């Protein structure tokens, strides 16, 4: 089965063709991040306008790369169209949803509405040469707008165990980076700056000696020792901002390393604790922050040292950030197609329910 995935939840416009949920035939992404760098963050209206410009060229390019098929005049050799319906920015979501429905009607192909947060986890089914994750599993979806810990008992069986009560981990990276005068997006900038710092004495930095001094600044680890599986990163953000105002000379590389380590400590602690509590067979890492090298390495270290050992699955960095490959993969493993009225008039009511939902929760299934 070949599925065309379309992703427009934020500032990336993406399309991909995936076969049987695991083989990537094409993967095309257009980003407006350079525009958002000028303003230090995403302006929703600008993101939506860029989506309108990119959406058709991106889909066309994806189909051509998938099997050399031109976009116009032909019905593509696909079985369905998977589209992100939420969560995300309403303007950006609308561009993707309405484009997918239009193409579905013209091509007479069914639509599979997809929850973007759930789909992030399916990047782990697309990683080359990786073992297929086994259920039950713990999933950590960590990005600029979301930090969620979930229990996955099977495809379509997701229970949210905890999430952020305020700032997400990626949001904390961005805001603390701004306080240090670093450009947007802040996560990659924090990571790069941390590598330029002094050698850290921490056990996690001993592996490569590249990280900055992650113990230079005593930053809080909010909620890390609490028994629940929730997160909170606003206190860490505030502590960094206050220190930056108080200290005359902040060693930015060491501060970056300290911020990064504080966030990683919380994410690793809560994820490993959840894995042990629910006695799962796998842990799945996903989301844009999952591309962070230190997070990946430290999560792997703690997984190996855990008793019993935890099987950790981490996608390649390219598949962590927003793209359409995991949208298509998620659709394959949770295949609930809605035919267009041009094929099945009785499906009109279901068709009308394919709507953008910017506040969709990670555990909400789309039917």
C-alpha cells in the first residue's frame, strides 16, 4: 500500500510517499524558518501564507521523486492521502486539510485524518535497519510545542501518562536561547554552543568530552523527583532569565550546557521511571527535540544500564523534525480511510468531519 502523506501543522510544508508504513519512496520538506528567524519566533499568519505558496510544489515534487509521475493530468499511483488535522496552527492546518480534501475528491482517493503528535512516534517504524518496536511501549514526544509521555498498548491504543503543565521542553530551549541572545530556533543553537564550553566532570559528558560544563550553573529540574509523570519547564526558563540579569558575565557555553542538561535530566528520569513502572518492551523517542545528540546518547545510556534493560528506539535526526513520512506511516498502521463523496455519496457526513483541530490531544483518536 502506498500512501501520500501531507503535513502542514506549523512552519514546514511537507509531502511524502511511503509504502507499507515503512519504506520511504519520497520525502520533500519546505520550511519558512528563515523568515521566522528575523522575528525570533513563528508568526502564525506568515507561516500560513508560506504554506499556501509551497503546498502544491511540494506535493508535486514528492510524487515525481516517488515514482517519476507528474502531478497534473494524472491520478497518482497511491492508495490513500494521509493528512495532519491537528494539533497545530489553525491557518497552517487549514491549508493542508483543504488541499488534501480537494485532491481526494479529484483523484477519487480516500483520506486518512491523522493526529500529528501520535504520528511523530511512527518515525520509529521508518528508521532504516532498526528493529520494529514491540508493544507495550512508552513514548516520549518532545518538541517545541509539546512534551507528552504516553503508554502505547498497540496501534491506536494510546494513553497519556503525563505532559507539560506550562512550557514544553523545546519552548524552554527557545526562550532561554533568546535570553542568551541566540537566534531562533533555540534548541540547535543551545546544543552547538554547549559543545564549545569547558569539559564537564559529569559522568554523561565523559563519553566524548565535547559538552560544555553542565554543572557550571545550578539550575532547577522542575518536578523531576515528583512521583507523577508530568513536566514543567517554566521554572527553569525563569531561573535562566533571572541569572542572566543578575550575573555580569555569563559564560554562555557553560550556561547552554547547564540548560541542556537540566532539560535532559528531567526527560530521561521521567521516561525511564515510566518504562519500569509499566514494564514495557520498548521506549520510543520522537519529536523535534529528539534530534538533540546529548538527549539521544543519555537516554541510550540510561536504557542500557536499566535493570531490566530497556529497548530504546530513536529515529534518525531528519525524521524527528516535522515531515510527512511519519504521517503516511501512521495512516498505514491506523488505516481508517474516509472515501470522498465523488466515490461514495453516503460518506458525505464523515467527509464533512475532516476538519482542522488545533487543540487536538495526543490520545485523541480520529475516526
